[in-house]
């Protein structure tokens, strides 16, 4: 009988040693802002060289680059992608909250309404479909240059057309989208195999909900380059049933 009890105890201890079984997984929120670093000159708005289809492309005024969009009051930086990785192994799978295991949206749209891509930067979760759309009255194309097994396509889109582009895979590489007809047009896509990512808004703000509690690294990427902690990210602690507040100062890469 004592041998049986010992075997049961050993089995129980082995189960407790498995990840996620020693204690119930908690969940929290990461809320933050990416701001232009203090002491840096805010870049002047860069006017784009629009040399084709000017009647339409300039119908709402001059086009300005979306590379550095900085809020004049808060100095928040728009179009920054932030995401979580395991602090010990960036390639390790993250625990995923039950409410986030299934995709909430099957399709994500990128449009070309007036000779610029909208949005300028977007993030996809593996399994989602990118809808390349042209809601303008002139032809465009969406040249997608995928790395890491992502799509390499260049469909021409007549006015009012839309095309579903499938086969997206999580990758360490960003994917550039451009228009060969209007070469000033550029956008970027990043793809993840988990739901813990966000793109900053017009004030540089972001929020990641139902994130796993504990120590994780927050990675910051802008089309100009990596954030202050580089591609490995900075360690943050996410409290169970609480909120981790983060402020990141972004310095322009030379």
C-alpha cells in the first residue's frame, strides 16, 4: 500500500512540474505609449513626390509621408508595432487566454483610397486573410514582398476591386507593400502566431488585453528600426488581474 501511495505522490509531483499546472495561469493588460525621445528634433513633414494621377492623388491636398507621424502635444509616435515574447526564449509559444484562442476576425483590409495605403502599418495573426482593396477611381497594384514564407504577389486592382491574399505565416521579418504605379506608396505588415500585439494610434498609445501574467519582453518596431531595447525587447512584469503601464522613448536610427 505504501508503494502505491508513493507512486501516486510521484505522479502528482510530476504533473505539478508541468508548465501551467503548478499554478493557474493569470491574465493582465499591457497599456502604454511610444513617444519620440526627449532631445530629438521632431522630423519635418516630408512632402511626397506625386508625379502621376495628380488630379486624383492631390484632390485632398499635398500628400505627406507616413513614416514619422508624431503627435505635437504628447510626442506620441504612430505606426509602431509592439508585441510580447517569452523573456527567456523569444521563439517559445506564449500562453493564450481562452477568449483569444480563436480568431475574432478572419479578414483584415488594407485600402488605397487616395494614393496612400490605409492603414500604413498593420499586424496580422497567422490564419487571417489580408484583403487588398482599391476604393479609388484609378488603378493601383499591391506589390507584396514577403519574407519568411509569406506571399510574394503583385496583383493589379482596378477601381473598386478587392482581392483576398492568404497564406500568411508568423515571421521575424516585416513585409513591405508598395504600388508600382505610384512608387511613393508604401505600407508594412507584421505577422504573429499569437494575439499579443498592437499598432500604436495617433498618440502613440497601445493596449494588449488578456496577456499572460508574469515576466515577458515587450518588443518595439518601427519601419525606421527597432525600439530602445532592440529586437529582444525590454522585460516587463504583467500583474494578474492588473495592468502593466509602459512608456517607451523611441530614438531615430541613423
